[in-house]
C-alpha cells in the first residue's frame, strides 16, 4: 500500500492556479497561458512562453550506421507523465520544452491543458463561492480533468505508427492538495473514483517541479499570474502539499532548484529524468555543464543522411517598446501542420542575467503577430533537420529563399548540438556525422545569430535588444 496521504488543512477548498497574460507583454488579450518564468522581484515584467508541434515521421534509409534512440524502434509505447508542483515552479514552460524535445525524436506528443485554467477562464470567481459551491466546483474540476485526460488517452491509443508522450499539466491527485480530507473523500465517493487508481496506476511518471520560492527565491514572482497571490511562505506550503499527495507513485521525480544556475538547467533535469524512464539516450546534451556549440557546414552528403525529422521554420521579430525585451515569433510546419510559438527574452543589465520564456499561440493569432513585426529585420526561413548520430542529438538548419539580408546571398547551413566538450575542442572521435563537411566552428560568433542575420543594413530600430550578446547562438 502507498503511504498515507497528508491531509489538507480544514479550510474551504481553493482552486488550482490559472494563468493569465503578463502585463506589458505583446500578447493578444485572448491568450490564457503565460510563462512561469521569473524575475528577481515581483514588480519585474515577465514575458511569455513556448510550443508544441505536430509531425509525422520521415525517414531515409542510409548505409551510414547511426544509433538512434529507442523512440525510433518498432516497439510502440504510450507514456503518460504529470507535471505538478507549487506556484512558480515552471510547469508551463517545462511542458512545451519537453514536448518539443520528444517531437524532435519522432514521438507524437499530446499536451493536456490545466483544467483550472479552462474553468476559471469562464469567469468563475472562487471568492464569490460559499463552502458548498466551492466543493461542487472542485468536484466538477476533478471530473472534467479526468474526462479531458481520457480524451487524450483515447487519441494516443488510436496511434499505431509511433510512440506517444502525453504530458498532463497537473494530474487527478492535485485537487486533493487544495481540499480538506473530508471534501476529498466525498469527491471520490461522488465520482466513484479510487484514490489508489488516481495516484498509482493512471500515470507512468510524476514530475514535481519545486516552486522557485524554494532555492530560487530571486526568481519567484507574482507578476506572471493574475490569480496568484501566494507569498513565499504560502508557496512553500502549497509545494509541500502538492508533493505529498503523490507519495506512493512508483515513479515520482522531484525536480528541484539545487545545482541549477538558471531555469534551463532545471528543464534539462526534467527532460533527463523522462529520458531515463523511457529508455532514451540523450548523451551529454542534458548535462548541467552542457553548452550549445555551432558549426558552419560547407557540404552535405544528402544520400547518406540517415534518419531525421524535418520541419519548415519561419521566424520573425516583434517590435518592443523596451530595449531589454525581445519577442520572436516562430511558425513550425511539417506535412502542412503548423504550430506557433512566441519566445520572449528579458535582459537585466544590472546583474547581466536574462530570462527566456516560451508560449504556444494559436494559428488565428499569426496575422496579429505579423502586424507587430519589427520592420528593421527580415523574416527568417529555413529547414530544420533533427537527428541523432551515435548518442548525440543534432539540429541542422538550412537557410532558404528569401535569404536573410546579412547572409549575402549564401544558402547557409548550420549544425548545432549541446555538449560538455568545450568550445574549440574537437568532439570525441566518431561523434561528428561523417556525411557533413565542417567549414569552421562559429559558436559565439554574433554575425551568425538569427538576430544579426535578419537585420536590414539601412534601417534603424531605436530599441535594439540590449541582451543580444547573451544569445549569439540563438
């Protein structure tokens, strides 16, 4: 039997957190999801988040020997993971980063939205509910969450040609952390649910993202969530409660803030534990000291490329009224299916720190963002091939017409990977794909960043991004 659940306090039921757009960001008012990124004070403006993408596997048979992950094997699997945690733990950004990683490996990924966000987005005001109304709301929230998940589970079961990852933004045990023990048991009876099933057998893995209030206090903020009012002490309490309700699940991982210098380290921790559970070899890409390295490719042996996933990518930058904020929009397409992502970067001149957050947006918002584009910069068009060689994961970008202004008419091809091998040091023998000819390493050379390549020579933007030096290898 799993350990007994820690009972919630005897107080009125509280809803789980919903999201709302950060103030001051360039997001259409209809968007409901925002970054769970942070700044060093609650008054700092926090910018948005990132995507999910649909794709169908594309492969080419090659005589070149490549070692791919088990996600490319014939043994199909459906893997269900819950992302849970206290306030400002990074669930929203982590969900889209995790989704993108697995999609690039050829998995189909479903991202189950947070049910509280959906319901509270319908103008339910929890402060207006009495005790019985609060119970009914939380009971119905659990029932709705259960059914929404089942819908995605059914879709996953119908997919026969590849592995499927289902990422749930909270799971069916989370409402118990916001309920009294008496109300929780009443919910289970009313809905005819078994606690053991909800906790131990419904999901393959639970990943608890520890609140920034525990170990990353300078990043804890209330600014990116209009419904969030928790101070640090309350956030710590909620974090403990959401963690305790999952005790007993056979595969529960705590993604804390220890030994992390930034949020990317925390996301990499998450991706690594999921890779470990699913049997995927990630090499040193996710290691704490792993850094992006980038090379200019002079030629490609296309006939011997091996297995890959290929996407059509469009990037453009948006106008910003502050030089420490950069917004970039991305459309990512495969087989006529597109996903849309808004990446926002905030640079803090005093400390030299920067924060990058990402948010999925809808196709109908494309024209809205296009009207906000920075006309001092061109749109970037490229093909991206994602592939593994040995135990290393690579992206290769092939720039397409119309070429960026600073490409000088050259169809540039860049290769990038994350590795602990320092810049300027050759990768281990046999690690570099033999079907690529390397001209030179360009890690850290700002003229090869998208921001630099997209710049029109004779136009000016009074708010050039002050943190561009931090993203030379974007």
